[in-house]
C-alpha cells in the first residue's frame, strides 16, 4: 500500500454522493492526504489588491447581480466539506459533494455592505481543516464596476449599469499604454465582443495582443450572470505580462482563433513575479485552433518558462475547450500547458479536441505543489492527458493528479513525461480512470517516487497499463482490464467493474 491508503473514503465526482448527507465517506472510498491542504483562491486580504474581484460585489439598490466566488483548495483528503462560518446576510455555499454550487460562494446583495468578513471552513475526509477568510464590500461606482453592452451600449456613455459602453476597447483602452478604468471589474452583457489587439504591447511586438495590466486597466472581466458573452479571438489572443496580479476572468466564451498566429492561445502568461494570484472560472473556448506553427506551444492557457523562478497561485476552474480545428501536430496542446507555477489548481477542465494535439491538460515544466483534479479529456490520437513532467530548470516537484477521466486512442496519463534536468520530485497519480495506459517514463532515472494509487485502466495490452521501476510505487489497488471496464464515451465504470470498484478504484467518488 502507498501512503497509508485507508480501505475506504472518497466522494462522488461523477455521481451523486453516498455519504448519507454528511459529506464524509466510509473507509475504502478515499485516499489520505499527500500533503496539507493549500489555499489557492481567494488569498488573504493582506496579499491581494484592494480592488481584487472577490473583495467587491455590485449593489445599486435596484439591479441585483449575483456575486460568485469558487473556493480553490488543493491537496488534503478529497472531497471536502465547506462550511460558511460568517458572511453578509443571504450568502451561501454548496457544502457537500454533489450539492448545488458545491464549493462556490454565491450571494446577491440586498443592502450596502462595507468590509464584511467572509469565512469558510474547509474540512477534508481526515477531518483536517483550513479556514479561508477575506472581506467584501458593495459598490456601484464606476471606479469599481464598468458595464459593456455590444448591442445596446455606446462608447459615449459613462459605463454604468444603465448607460453601458459598447466596446472592449473603451473599457480597456485603445492602446496598451493607455490607462483605462484601472482596477475596475468589467461586466459584459449578452453579445459578441472583439478584444482590442494592442500592437504596442510589451511582450512581443510581432503579435497583436489583448494584453492585460491590472495596475492600469481593469482587474476582472466577467460575463454577466445568466447571459452569454462571446469573445471573438480571430484577430488576437489574450496575454498577461509582468502586471497581472489578481487577474480574474469568469463566465466568458472565447470563439475561434487567429489563423495566422503560429501558437494560438486564449491567454498567454509571460511574466513571473508580477502575475501571481490569477483565476479563470467557467471559460469555454469553442472552435478552438492550434494556429499555424506547431513548433511551440498552442493551448487555451499557456505560461512560459520561469528560468528558475515560480509564479504562485493559479486557479483554473470549470473551464473547457471544444471543436479544435485540425492543425500541425508537434507541441500543440489542448486545455492548458503550464510552466513555472507553484500552488496551481486545475479543477474540472473539459477538453474534447477534434484535431491533432500532443497533450491535454499538462503541468509541463517546473511545477511545484500543484494539483489537477476532476478533469475530463478525450483525444483521437496519441499523446498524454492530465500529465506532468518536462525538463526545465527546477523539474516538477510534489504534483498530484487525481479523480480525472482520460480517453486516449493511444498514450495515456504520464508522470515524468520527459527526461529531468536534475531529478523529478514526488509525483502522484491517484484515483484516475484512463482508457489508455499509465506510465512513468523515467522511473529508473532517480528522483520521485512516482506513486500510482487506486487507478483504473482499460487497454488491450494490460501488461503495460502500469509502469514498473525502482522509483515507482503502487498500492495494489490499481486495476487494469483489456476491455469492457470503462464506457468508451464517458470513461465511467461499467458492468462488473462498476459493481466491484465504484467508489474505491478509479475516478468516481461514491
């Protein structure tokens, strides 16, 4: 057994929970914590900008707008139970796995609030706790909130709820050098929007980039609740340089891509120390594209090499990519390929690419203390899914991949995918379901260990479903079957495998 695996514990991510309503599960249905819980989002007030999205809710006495904040916690013994210990009247959170708005704070203010304390207690299956605290205030001032309506707005308006702007260029400025609505939270009403392509950006002058700077431009971009805000990506891609701290995107629908862009990304993260604490929630990229090159890294979210430094606190929550066009293989990725993050959490990412890609959802290089959880990937060619590892300056350390479902025509879920510069740290694959194989390509090169705990695999050659090597650890609960154990379209357990293993082996928690 690995890591003191308790024969019991875990909650349903793809089925209703069987915890009897308490949120806690019996022995045999969860795996003990690999390390203590980490607070990814929101971070404490002492760290964040006074304009950070989670610290402000809109209230004008007439037009209610729901405030929605996903709680990002990594590691610990999952699933968690969330308890709202304090907050303004009417605020709530989905408490147990399977409940509505699980792990998400929701609130529609009914009165003015100033500096109210919000406190959430997070309890894992081993009864370890983490308390997350921040303050929230209400406002309707344009210093805090800007509204844009592509069909009913005008750029000669004031940008208020009643008199919205019409274009993103008005909200963010026509040039990168321009200061425009610094620190404001921008709401996009139902409609289609063209991001401004700044040619004076300070990242790469050969690209037109919608570069965000949270010190001189808005700090948050949100699709109005219950409406669809589409971002047309054919002219440029989003980017963050060295001034993107506390950037927040939510409920947005990027569409398409720049056909002339060699490495198309919805958001390209290039800075290091200036872009800590970024959150992307419910971002759905349709008609995704690889671009024209394939020799670099095309993906929905891409962060570059940190040259030995690590960015901190990235939360990708409930994002998706679909309809990716065929493109040049090579280093094209679906979902995200992330370099140089510490304390990153990728949760609930769905990729269903149609074209050729090398990987789906990848901690590429220099990751540390990071987790990917509850993701679903489907790929028609070879490559990797929900994988970790690439030679860089620091090599991945203490990365956890758990409760993911991956459907691969070839390839599978890999730990230590490329040779290390020095030695990979411990990497965990826990409670995943894969149509394909598990592997640790450099299991005999030192470092690690590479830990495989309670996974399920379906592949015609079961002898290679799980790796072996002097630095591989398995717990004896991993299961492999040649066929008929996982549904070919959902990767959920079926037949005898469902009867025998549901809730104890594989991605589903029950």
